[in-house]
C-alpha cells in the first residue's frame, strides 16, 4: 500500500489541503494502478519559524 508524506509550512486552508490530498491520491492511483482506498497521504506541517530554505526562515520571507 503506497504512502505519501507531504511536508510544507502551515497556513493553507482546509479546502486547499483537501484538494491536495485528493489529487495526490489520484496521481498515485493512476501511476501505480492501485485502488484509492489503498493509498495513504499525510500532510506534515511545520511552523514558519521552524523551517528555512537557503538559511532564511519562512517566517522572514
């Protein structure tokens, strides 16, 4: 059973996250030929002051 973890900074709406989960599930179904109920997708959210890119905190961008 495929499992996908999506890491991102918090701040998206519940509707945006729901769409991401649905579309990620569909991509796995189409790519791997599995049933939707076999796919697990989890969003792992980080606080903006706990994640950096290029040494710059997301909270400072």
